[in-house]
C-alpha cells in the first residue's frame, strides 16, 4: 500500500517535457556533460494536472497503490473484489494482462474476448474472457468512450523498428511485463496480447489502426470486478515516441475494493 500524494513533488517536476518534443536530460559525469533523450524516472511536466480521484466502487479498500510513470505493477485480486484504475494525469496508457491466479496457463485472450462480445472495443459490461472461454474480470465502470485491446504493447524491438536504433535503450511495456511477471514465476512464453486502458486506438473504416491523441483526462477511471481469483500485471507505459501517453508519462492509481457480502465481512485474505 502506498500513500497517495496530493501534489507532485519538486523532484518529479525537475525535467520539463514540451508536449511536442522528447525531454532532454543532462547528466554530469567525470568526463563532462552527457545529453540523453532516454526517459529516466518520472518525467512529467511541472504543469501537468493530476487528479488522484477515488474508487469507482464502494466497499472496503483492500489496497491502494501509486504506479510511478514508466513502472510496472502487479497484484492478486480476489473473486468479487473490484480494481479501479485511475488515469491520474490523463491519456496515460495502462497496459494490462490478467491470469487465473490458481492456474496461470489460463490467461486473458483478446480473440475470445472480442468474439464473445462481437465488438472491437471494451466498454462497461465487457467481459475479459480467458483462453479457456471463462470470465476473468468484468468491466463494471468506464469513464471514457472506448477502451483498446487491439493495439498491443510497445517493446524495445518494436521501438527500434518504428523509430530507429537510437531508441534501443528505452524500455517498453513488454520489458515491464517481463520484469513484473518474473516476480510470479512467469516468463516470456506467458506474455500474450493485452488491454491498453485509456489508450486511443481507433479502428478505421478500412480496418487500419491508429495510435493517436488520447480521449481520456485526469482522474478518468475504469473499474474491473474479478470473476475468479486473478493475477493482474500492469505496465505504466513508458512510450515516448508516439502520442499514446501524450509525450508525458504520468502516474496511475490502482485501488482494490472488497464489497461486503450479505454473509458478513468481505473476504480479504491474501494469495501466495
Ligand atoms: Zn507501452
């Protein structure tokens, strides 16, 4: 559990990032000053509006975490609990994977999810379906028009292909996923196509995809109810080469709440 600050710290705002340009960081070394456009740590602009918002569902708060810009996160969410993801700074892609906590060979499946609902976007009521055809989580609240699950996750490899080899040392969501998955005994074979909460990926009339300016805003939320005990892995997208994060990576807030059941207190025991 992490305390949620109400304003960004001076340290975080030390590096300005014009909306249309990569930030340039100057490092002092024994050999002089080095200039780098590689995002290091939190780089959002000093005037960024932050809205930490509140859970979209009622009940007892089980956990409440801040995910720093560029960083990964994971948690077990018990059946019946609800995860609220807050887009604190707006237009920040939360790349998302979900697994059956008891058997991680059962995991989120984009084709099964889209076939089941007959729609290319995720909206309130969408069910995140596993590769075994079962419900992992249900979208119980959604404050932007549509959510993407087609655009995939950025990676070192795709960055170098799309944007050039000078981006080789920028980590992407795939590297975040791998780092966090490793904490749970998962590896590269366990990474599948993902959800991009708050990322704007319109499907054009000709079937092509765009990654364009976002349709989210500070404080916008999505809420997901776990339909079984699940493991959620998130990458707070570090991408700085296209507008998917508004060229200004910002924090996410992850709040898990437990509805109190008619039988009594909410189930709150943890998972190994
Ligand atoms: Zn990414």
